[in-house]
C-alpha cells in the first residue's frame, strides 16, 4: 500500500486520532472544577501550596513523560506509547473515587501525568506525521480543539454531577468510560505513522539540529521563543486550574457557577483552535504568538478587579482566545523548524518545558497566594505573561509557514 501525506489522504486515521485525543483531554477535565474543592471539604487542607500539590506532581511527571515519549517515539513506535498511556490511566478514576487521603489523590495525578504525556504527545506527533508539510496549523488546531473542548465539557459535567450528587464518587464514573473508549480505540483501530515519517524525510530539506535539546530549549531563536512561551502559557494555566475555583468560592459563587466559569476558559481555548489553527497556516506565526500571549497578559491583569459572573466569563473568553491563538501555533512552529527525523524528539523537549509550567505555576502562585493573596499571585503571573510576549516580539523571526502580517492584513 502506497503511503501518502496529507489531511485528506489520511482523513480516517486523522479523525480517529482527534476522537482519541478528546478522551485524553477528558481525563484532565475530570479534576478541573472539583479537586480543589475536595481538598478543602473532605481533607480539610487550607494552605494553597498544599492544595496545588496535585498540579505540581501532574506537571512535573507529564513534562518528563513528554520528553521520553519524544525520545522513544522513533524507537518503539507511536502506537505502542499511546496504548501504554491508556493502560497506565486505568486506575485513575477508581483512585479519585475512593482515595482515603490526599496522598492518594497525589498518586492518581502522578499516573495522570504519565497518561497525558504518553497519549497526548503520541496523538500530536502522529497527526503531524500524517499531514506532512502542509496544513500543520490546521491539524494542530483540530487536535487541540478536541482535547480542550473535552476538558471543558467534562469539567462542566463533573461540576454539575458534584452539585447534584456530591463530590465523590459519582463525578468520576465518567473517567471509567473515557479510559475504556480511549484504550479500545487505540488498540483496535489506530495505525502507526512511522512510514509517513520515512516518506517525508526523502523530500524534506530542513537540516538536522546540532544539539536538539539546547536548540529547542533556547539557542535557536524560533524554537527557543516558542519553548519559553509554552512554559509561561502553561504556568498561567496551572494557576488558573488551581486558584480560580478557590478565588471564585471566596467570592461566594456556588459550585455550579464555578463549574460554568472554569469551563468557559478551556471551551473558548478549544473551540477557538478550529479557527486559529488555520490562521497559523496563513498569518506570520510570530504575530500569532505575540498577540495571543499579550491577550492572556491583559486578561489576567484585569482579572484581579473582577467581581461578577459576567466579568469572569468575559475575561475567561479573552484568556481562552489568547491561549487558542498560541497553542496550535506552538506545535506547528516546532514542526516546521525541525527535520522529520528530529521532530518527535524536539516536540518532546518543547512539551517537557511547556508542561513544567504547570508545576512552576502551581508552586509560584501557591507561595504568593499564601504569603500575600490570590489576586497578587494572579497579577504576578499576568505580568510574567506580558514579558513572554515581548520576548517573542523582539527575538522571533517571521519566516515559517504563513508569512502574512496580521496588522498589514487588517489595514489593507
């Protein structure tokens, strides 16, 4: 059978991987709106750093797993790593249902970090393999759309179930369905994409990186700019994950309203990528990244003054759109600046640093929230996000993929 590259040519496998990634995202959504509440109500944990410990563990473990998934993808194949990730995810919903102490919740998040690192990284790399050099932004937009809309839907669903039937065990029954569907789909229907990598390598002219780790981390101006922005993006997402439910509860919002607000941000993030992924194939990626990070910074800085449900929803929309602009653009930029043989490892390194942002964000914001206040932590992260936008503005080059400048297009 002849191997062809392209979204249309591989649409069946591509759609299947989009569906699989929705199940992957749903596993994170299980915890999104209710785990900080469980920490306070059931385990009587008050310190913000202690509550955010589950995000710290998740972020570190996922980051390290991302790195090894990228490093081992060519050796073992993408599908085997994807299946392994789902097998490791089987105990997670059961631990969350019946955990007798907070340490068990931490253990569940250790497994969740491995699950997410193996499964999400594998689906990302496999989609990029399938589409070849064209439509990478659109492909990543579809991938991240599926994952983060699922995060939002499951976050809303578990928040609603918790408000109707209690914090445990009912919200986590959803997790059993997600694991079963994800594992079955990966084992019986997904095909590996290593032959697609081999085909693209024949015609690709991008030179290999001399030192993949350090070039991706910082030395290469485009890759380094993307990597630092990815870290800061997930740093502020880690803060939103851990502190938003606590902040909203302190302002008197019910758990149902907290579920709505915490779902809006990843919903806009996810749905927006249907559009921003395609935009990343057309517009200069530097402009996409700068604008997205700048919007996030403004939303977070203004957030400290919000009080009403309307305020929080509008700012969550703004934060979600800013994140939607950068997320598919990150991955498309890394793919277009690397040789196909280096791609999986370079994406793994980028995702290592990006997801360390969860841990760094949880530690930083937990300490600042405990020593000063939650608004002070949010303001600090907003300013840091602004600095990241400026690094992109002055360090990155507009020379990959789409080359149309956003401002020039608007003013034409």
